[in-house]
């Protein structure tokens, strides 16, 4: 399927999705990789992970960048040489990048029943009351994604999902909400945009203006 779609989040922020249906050789042939990326690719244990990694490079190329424009800091956060902000996420069947003029975080998760088993460990489960089981799964997955996306945006050691990141009540149909990070004696507000794509959830987090 290749390039799946883009979603404009605001004037300077756009999300790009890739549906991973190609095999390894198909993807490998189409990307140019730095030596350090070739070594990383070589060290990956599963072809699923390799394909996700390569599909992210396909998305970069779709957006006019290549692997040579991308570098990682000591914590693993990706950056672009031209100063544009980027965040990356990949799941089994999809990958996503988001590009923005501001710091941004993205998470992509497949909605799975097992999220309900661990929900109490990372979120306020009262936010799942009075929903069908399907909606509970989607909402808990969105909330997990909110926390991952804020974690990626901040890129600071010591942030705990249950102790420091709090989602405000929201409804799935709104496709947006807000969340707060209570960390290091300060409170930061975030705008969240989310949606469902097939059985995957994507979540974008940006600092509230
Ligand atoms: C690093 C982390 C955010 C990655 O998330 P994930 O859901 O496992 O995987 P995703 O596919 O969504 O994201 C992976 C991408 O995140 C990016 N990433 C990795 N570390 C990052 C960091 N410190 N900051 C921002 N982005 C980061 C990378 O681009 C990576 O992909 P790539 O290396 O192939 O380019 C995650 O493993 C993590 O550490 N989460 C916090 C753990 C936690 O507190 N859990 C709470 C349990 S209650």
C-alpha cells in the first residue's frame, strides 16, 4: 500500500502515515541509508522491526528528507538537521512521522484488548466508565498514546505515566483533548489530537499555546 495518508494537525504540523505491506527487499531497495543506520538495521532481530525502520525512511523521503537528514540524541529522540521538529512511531502494520515547527510527540498503537488489563497501572480508569468494551479499548489506547507522546516530546528522565501525566476527561468522538504534565515542581499543559486508522490509534501532543 505504501504511503497511506497525511493529516494536517495545525498550520505548521503534519502527520504522515505509512501502511507497511512491502517486504524487506522491496523497502531496502528504495531507501538510502547512512552507515550508522545500516548497522542498526543489521542488528535488528526481527524483519518486522526492520520493515518498520525502513518504512520510516520511506516516509522521510516522501517528505523531501532522507536518512542522512536524521540524527538521534543520547536518549534516542530523533532530530532533523534543518531544525524542523520530528517525532517517530511504529507499530506492527503502520509507521508514522510528524513534522512541525514546534516540539511535538507522536505515538501509534494497535488497539488491543490487553490494554484494559493494565489500564489501572497507567491511567484514571474512571475515564472508561459507561463505555462499550470496544470504546474502552480505544480510549485506554488513546490515553496510553497521550502519555507516550508527551514522554517523547519532553524527552526527560524520570517521567512516570501514572504519577506525572494526567489526561483531562474527553470523548472519543472529539478527536482532541488536553493533558497535563506535573513534573519537577511545575505544571505544563498540552493539546492532544488523536484518531483511529483501521485498528490503530495515533496520538499527537503539542504544548498548549
Ligand atoms: C522510548 C519510547 C517512548 C518508545 O516508544 P514505543 O511505544 O516503545 O515505540 P514507538 O514505535 O512508538 O517509538 C519508537 C520511536 O520513538 C523515538 N524515541 C526513542 N526514544 C525517544 C526519546 N527519548 N524521546 C523521544 N522520542 C524517542 C525513536 O524515534 C523511536 O523510533 P526509531 O528509533 O526507530 O526512530 C518508550 O519505549 C518509552 O521509553 N516509554 C516510556 C516508558 C514508560 O515510562 N512506561 C511507563 C509504564 S507505566
